[in-house]
C-alpha cells in the first residue's frame, strides 16, 4: 500500500524543508523549490530525503517519482551544475550572436534584416564561441528552458526545413 522513495543527501550539501518548500545549498549555490502536493509527505531522515504516499493511485505514484527527480536534480545542480552546448549551423548567411542584458540577439539569420532574440533566464550564464553557445547554471530547468528559447528563436518559418537547416541546436547536455 503506497510507496516510499529516498534520495541520498551527499556530504557538503545542506538541505532544509519548511512547510513543503525544499531548500538545497551546496558548493555552487542555493536552490529553492515548492514541493507540496496533496497526499504526498516529504521529510528528512538519516541523510535521506524521504518522499512517501499512502495512496496506490497512479497520479500520486507518478508525482512522487517527479518530486524524487526534482530533488535529485537540485542536489546535482548545487554540486556539479549543468552545461548545455549548442551548435550554430548556417549555410549561406553567417549568423551573428550578441548578448544584450537578459536576451541573446541573433542577427543575419537566413539573411533577415530584423534581429531575432531569445530570453535568457536568470541564473544561466551564456558563453559565445565561434560556432558554439555554452549555457551553464545550477538549475536544470532554467538552463534547459534557455536552450529551448534559443532553439525556438531560430525556428524556420515559411521555408522548407529540409532544405534550410540553419539554426542553433542543442548538441550536448552535461
């Protein structure tokens, strides 16, 4: 009846749980996330985060797995961090990239006069190389969403994507 999941807390990581809000701090920084969900209990026991539910219903079993994954990602983020590598691909018109505050400006995409832009979420660091964009941060969700914003900004419209394969694409996640 029900299920209990455990996430080990490594040394050097400090975790507090107040009213369903999980705070994880480690060598790279601090992450806070609301982990409240009905019929799912969270606790900290003997160096483990314990996620348990008394229900056998599919949605509570699935959500307990989701909360376990969130906790693991937060711990890994404050210990190692996340890095996404993106490749800039173009055939005719060289794409120029510029950082402007919390936006990445993409100029000369497919020869367009108007620049396209992608939002960079806070907590994500962007490094521009020759034909590479490297995104780093401690929050997996923010780094992934920033990469998705950049890919989405270079989506091909009104042309055949099999012919025009220009864009900025994720090549590696670490």
